[in-house]
C-alpha cells in the first residue's frame, strides 16, 4: 500500500481537484441570526440576507449545476446548547442561493436563532 502526503491538491489547470465516486459538501455555514446577523464561519457561502425574523437566505460563491442541490440545517436558540430544540425549514431558491426559516420547538413560531448550521451537497456548475 502507498501513502500520498500533500498540503495542496489542485487540478492540472490550477483550480479545485475533481472528486470522483465521492461527495463532499460544496457549501456550509455557521450563522448567528440574532442582533446584527453574521456568518461565524463558512465555506462556499458569500453572504446572507435577512428577510424578516428567522427568515434568511444565503448566496453560494459558486453556483450549483441546477436547483436540485440538497441542503440540511439545524439550529439552537442558544449557542453551545447541548440539544437541538429548533427546526430550520429550507427552500432552494435557485442554483446560487437557498432560503431558510428557523422556528421554535416550543410554539413553532419563526424566530432568530443564535446558532444555525447549514450544509449543502450537489454538483457545481
């Protein structure tokens, strides 16, 4: 068996290497919706838009091949909570953005969450 060690892998053209027979997340974000909404950390997400309380969309830095990408989200009202008591509803708006609404498990009302984690898989354009 051989061992391959590398710090950076690029395509022959200098861009990102293409993975075959694998799927890696193409975009993810850790978002704080409270106060002035902000992205704590992300990959493949260029920014967020605050539409209303608990209602946000975010744009991808690279568009997906189509609107059929798959996303999942989880949220907590309090950062560091050891339980997931809230739900995020997702809607793929286009190949380049997604919208999510966070609701409270207590009353199903839409509310801003302190910790929202979203991850998206799919083929890039």
